[in-house]
């Protein structure tokens, strides 16, 4: 009781479609692009990029315009490369800031256009940056300032 050739052919087609679907799903979930979108790359240097990853989005006014393509250390500062869509122009006085979506959400780069007259070309550098807000550092500063004010009030009582 062997399956007919048409049954074998149909099973083979379903297997190929299933493998193709798994490959597409894997590429989507891994944020891997086989054919990159046309665009240009700009760079920015930050003191702290805590939580930012390769592949995170780049936005202007809440609209995604690109993504982070690489992160490296450059003279004790983090240097990120951002691939931006061709139709979006960023001026030479723009401000790049690392923001968080939600309370404990993902990090992304937000670009605020500046009053510059010239647009950045491929390989340009955004000079004005704002580093990531690190909640742990803020809590540590709050605790140490509370302890310092408590210690000074104890000395005043003696």
C-alpha cells in the first residue's frame, strides 16, 4: 500500500511551503534583512547607551525612520551607527537621544531636528546627544542624597 505519485507530490509541496514559512518567520523574529532598504548611515557618540541593542528603531516625532545597525566603543564613548531611510533628511544640528518606550520597555533612538541649514550626508555625525536614563543610577542618587540630608540633620541635633 504505497501512496500514489500525486499524493507524494502534494505532501512534498506542503513540506516545502512549511519550510519556507519557518525560514521567513525565523528571519522576521531575528530582525534579519536579506535585502536592506535603500538609505544612508549616520553616527552618534553617547556617554551611556544602557539597554540599546543592534536592530532597535530610530524615530523622529514617533515615526520610525530607521534602525541601529552597529554599536561600538570609541574613545570611552559608545558610537552607534544608524541606517536611515532615503526620504528622511537630518540636519547637522539635530539632537539624538536614547529614550525608553514605557516604564521598562525597549530602548530606541529619538532624533529631534535642529535649526541647521545643512543636511547630514552618508557617514555624517550627529554631534548633540543625550544619553540613556538609567533608573538604577537615579535611585542610587536619591538614596545617597537622602542619607546625606539625614546625616546633616543628625549632626545639627547634637
